[in-house]
C-alpha cells in the first residue's frame, strides 16, 4: 500500500486553514504547521491535530509537499529561509510569480485555489478550482495527483493566466462583496435589514452564471434613466465617496453598453 | 364564489412581463396589456393570452387593478392620460413617488418588486419581496390581498424607504453584475471562460448572506497588500477606466475598514 502524502503548511491564515482541512479530509497527513506567529501555528495545529513551530529551522524534513500560504510580500523571504532544497515547495498565491520560490528549493510550483476563504465559514473544497504550475516537468504528475485528492476542478495555468484570474476574482468577489457592504450601509440608514436584498443577491448571481453578466445588465445606468440617476446622486449627498462611486460605475456601465 | 381579481398591465417590459406571468399563475385574470409600442403590447398579450392596445382611451374599464410598469420618466405622463379616475392604479417603481399617480386616479398606490428581471429568465415570483404603499387607508386590504396572491414576501414601505431600497439594490445587483462583467472582460483577454469564476461568485453571495458582507470582506485592498494592488494597477494599464475603478474601489474598501 502506498503511504499517504505528507504535507507541511507554511502559514496559518484563511488559505492555510481551508487547505489544511481539505488535506486532512482527503486522507493526506498534515504533519506540521509553521507560522512566525506561534499562537496562529498552535491554533491551526490544534484543529488539524498535528505539530507546530515558529522556527524555519524546525520544519519537519520528512514531508512530501511544503505549502506556503502567507501574504504575497512575505513569500520570497520565507522561501529564502526554507531549509530543504530538494523538497517540493509550492505557494498558493494568484499574483506572486512561481519563480519567487527558486531561492527555496530546486523543486517548486504553484497551487492556487480560486476561492474566497474565511476561517469561520466552511467550504466544499472539492468544488474549488485549483490552478497548478511546476518548474520541472517531472513534478507535474505528483502535484496533479495531490491536487486531485482535494478538488475535482484541477487546471494548469501559467503565471500570466493565474495573475489574470486573480485580478478578475478581485472584481467578481472582493469588489462584489464591497457593493453588498455599501448596500447594507445604505439600508441601515433607514433601519432596513440586508436580508431584504437576499433574493436579489441570489438572483443576480444566478442570472450572471446562467447567461453571462453582459447579457444580464439591468438598472438605471443601463437604461440611462437620467431621473433616477440624479435622484440617487442627491440621496448620496451626505456620503460623497459613495456618490462618487455611484456616478463612476454608472458612467462606466453606460459607456460599456453604448460603444 | 368570489370572482378573480382582474388586472390590466400598462407597460410591456421586463417588470410587466414577470408581473403578468405571476398574476396569471396565481389565478388572477390579466385582461389587457397596454403599451405605446403596439408590437410590445401584442407580444406580451400573446404570452398572457389576453387583449392588447396602444391607446389609453381603449383601456378596458372593468378591471380591479391597473398596474403601471414603464420607465420612471414616463409614469406621470401615462397617469395623466389614464381615463378611469375611480380605479385602483399602482406603479412598480422603486424611485418614483406614490403621488406621481395623483393625476391619474383618486385611488392609487405602489407595488414595488425588489428583483432583477430579464424577459428571457424565469423567476420564482413567490420569493420576490413586494413593497406596498397606498394613498387611502381603505385600499390597503385590497392591495395587500392581491400582493399576497403572487408573493410570500409582502411588506409596507414609505416612498422614502422604497427609494432607499432601490438605491441599495443598484449597488447589490446592477453594480455587482457590472463587476462580474468586468471580470469576464479581464478573463476574455487571456481566453479564459467566466465559468472558472462560478464557484467564487456563488460562495461570495452565500457568505455575504450568511454572515453579512462587512464581516466577509477579503482581498488585497482589505489586507492592504500593496504589492498586489500595484501589480493589478499595472495589469490594467491598457484599460484606464477599469484601472481607475480598481483604484477607487480599493481605496474605498481600505478606508471603510481602517476608520
């Protein structure tokens, strides 16, 4: 019987947490969590029932895969301190280049999960698209097999494609969520709960997925309903940043559909 | 046996189409569709199996409820030409005031469906929140009963609250959809399909509904990951409008969560 894939997580944030759970559930062994913040390492290790450390020179040497899941600007530094030059090392970033890991190991690559993770919200990892890349062709099979253990949606993508995916994801997730938050603020002003918008939020997502968002654009900016646009701008007089955003996005919608 | 409520639709766009179907399905009779564009009136009438006209002086006189579903800037004009001063007349606008209908009838009000409608996409109308208002208290029971025939989510809201709901909906639906469309554009540049973002789109909506959007904000702007923010701005160099939008929304996110 082939032994299980053994993983060390370098990082203890949202991505490390969800990846750690996915590995554990799929039968891989998470051996250890490293974080420069010992309490974070300890907390995640407790959830995954594994060892932890805050010292790079105490990283366990007998794992098959080392996964860096830290903020982009900390990746290169952590890779430089990675003590195992012949072990498979991947990062999980959409934007950092694969070759940022070159200083860490001769065997390196990327495993980028295209999803939004919060520690408190569970996610069905089998549906999370994973975008892979490796520096050496001979590591391809190994990373592919590990990825398929935790997700049904495994793709190969270059640095260039992965960056583009991440940029698109900022619009489709982070900016979308901000629009929800602004809507919540606007309702709160009149004591109205965000719940009232749930059917709209759901339907908007459903339609965009069913028919593509360009086909489904509605609203005063799309219709160029000047009366409504002006009323809305007036209603936002006390929130100049929201008014600017309203006018800017409305103008952008109008231009997109009239060119 | 009480006879069915009889409805005339004034307008033949997205809202009229979905309301018409909801009325028909709930057992109300749609008697006629009026539109100043005869072909639109005819098309919708064919779907609802009813009469149609493009002349206000040919509007049938024996309905119980007349529903104006036209763009906001056409409501007052249509109300002024409404020939039945004692019939219940409502509009379906989020932003137009109820009293815009005063010129049309002594009995008037609002029935505002808070949802995004496209002619080609069916919707479960029973889940669409309806916000009602009437000028005369004695019409309250009638409009409430009609609304409850077509939706399980009936609320009463003032002009002021309804306007606020509509403004919030522009952010949570129209602007959200535009963010999806921009994401689609960005992916298209590299030949990547929007489908890759479906799990992200779904999860973003799900989390915002489960825990509230402010709690769920993630991404480079929230973390203030300057390296990623700068990389993304550079990637959008060829699309100055998208770059401006990226920077503006990122700044707004950052400010919201650091104050």
